[in-house]
């Protein structure tokens, strides 16, 4: 039976109307009101992790923004960086000792610095002459001026007469005058059960800096460095910061083995294991997978500890992951270190922040909707949504935020009235769709009743 182009056009209109009618706020199980500030019509929203976890698709294809009339807004979604767009590079850097007098306490050493025209350090000396035997090596100054990418990791090697922990503060500067705190670092060299356990890596915040200053806290005198390396990360677009989850409870599957189930598949980059008992020491291996039908794959390993030294807790409770999608995690503990105690530890995981930019059309209030297993992604490239976009322009966009009191979202079983009165536009679309279907059914019935033409 031949169908004329006229009927094909009618059928195409029906499909278009069906798609338009299907993009409804009622199709999304969770809705969160948004508060706008600043100048529009584009607004930037940093999606809280607690809200993202109400999505039903791992790639957040079921995220939308609606206005008061229930109309979907054009938007662009920026998630964590894809591994294919990243390039890790390891750099050997120069290091210079920082000396001060033994009675200087925790004061920052004053130094004279000499550098060449490119900013590369040539010499670092104390600002005043120290007597022999009075000087103490307080730390080290690292020259990262040749590295143009954000710094992700510090890797140190050192010589020391005895095993133990090395704790130091980390500061960053571009001019050697103004310093920004980058937190604390810990490295360790330990011996137990006839084996040697060493930790050389320290995570950095993923920012650029020309110089790093490491000042030792425990012990007060810094060891002699034998190697200093910095790992940088280059991406095609700016890296979003890490956001941390709430604690996730786990299960003990057997002695020395623990598992955790995440709410959905996520690109986890850091894992923090709760160490509740003092003097815990545990070499561990971490495995992950997307679901229980797949085999476990090792994603990280390291040394976790919570030890008391000089009346203070020395804690290393984080593992770094490669950022591949996992929904289940398994931690295997080497029990020769004493294990993690009687209780099953909880964990917190960190993923890259997610940012949504939308073009506000129509009247507010606006709301974020998510939680649909059938919706397809509607995210536009940011350059399409904002043709003249630039990093400076992006920073100047209006802000949208989820109010703290509305983070508890409720499933929606029936359409919520976003405005008063009847939505005649939507009713009209459904009426036209229904009439079109009835018309096609009548046409098909008429063709079936028509007697066949005899040859």
C-alpha cells in the first residue's frame, strides 16, 4: 500500500507535537527551586553533589531548567574533564635549602633570592649570616617557573638516618613576596613486618604557581632532598574543583575486605577512608567496578594511617583515583599492619564539580528538574549557548543557586502547578496530537475496508 507524501507530512507533524508535549516538568521526579542574582539573561549554576545524585542517568542527560510556564530553557552542562582531553607530565625541578637559626621557632626564614631574566632561581641564601652550628635547615624552595600547567602532585625523595614521618606546610607564590597556603604535606618511610613501606606523593590543589615553599613541622629540621618532581595536568578547558560527598556506610565482606555502593556511576578522583582508631596503620589496595556483573579492577593503592606523635595525630586517610566511572568500591587491607579496627569505616568520595549555564526565557520563578530515565540530553555547547563566550565573560554571568533549605527534594508523582490557571498551550498540543492519531486511525480503517481492485 502506497502512502502519499501528504500523509507522511501529517505523521511527521504528529511526531514533532509528541516530542514537544513530552518535554514536560512532570516527567522529572525531582524539582528544586532556583534563586537568581546578578545580570542575565544567562545564569551560571554550580550543581551541588547532593542534588546531582537525584539524577537517574550517570551523564546527567535528565537535567533540565524550567520557567514558571513549564517551558524548558536552553542550557549547557559542563561536567568533569574527559580523560582523552588530559595530559599528565612529570617535571624534575630544582630545589634550594631554606636555613634559619635554631631559636627562630616556627618563623618563616628570611632569604635573599637571585634569579635570571626568565624567573629561574639561581641562588637562595639566608638574609643574614648565620654562625656555624646555629643554622637549621627549615625547608626547601622549589622552582616551578618552567611549568606552565596546573600542578597536581608533588613527589619527593630524601635521605634520613631513621625512618618516620615528614610533615611540612606547602605555600605557593609567583613573585617570592606574596605566598598562598596550599595546605600540608606528609611523606613517610616506615619498616614493619620485615618490609619497607614508603609514601612519596603529596596531592596539590591543581593550580599554577612559579615557586613552592616547603617548611618542615615534624621534625623541625628538614631532611636532605635527593629528588623533587612535580606532576602537571594540561586540559583543553579549565578544570573544575573537587566536591566531596557525605559519608557513605560500607560492609565487611570478609576479614580485611570492605565494600561500598555509590548512589550512581561517578568519576571518583579521591577517596577518604574514616580512621576512627588511634595508631592505625594499613597498607591497602582499592578496586572498583561499575556493577556487580563486571570484574573488579585495581584503581589505587597506598598506605593509610592515624598515628600519634608528640601529642598530635598524624593522619593520611586519602587515596587518589584515576577518575574512571565506578559505582562499587572494594578496599583490601594488609592485616600485617594491624587493620582498621572492629568497625566498618565509612568513606567520602570526591568528584569534579558540575556547572550548568542556562538562558533565562519567560517569567520566573525557575526550577531545576532531574530524575528521568527516558529523557535524552539537550545540553548545547557553551559556545553555541553564548556565542561570544570567554573565561572573563563566564565569570561575569548572573548566578543561580539552590537554597540551602531546599536541598531536601521530593519525588513528584503528578505534575506540579508552576503557575495559576490552566495551561491552554499544553492542552492544545495534546488535543491536536489526539485528533491526529484518530484521523490516522480512521484513514487506515477506511483503506482496510476498501475492496481490492480486481485485475
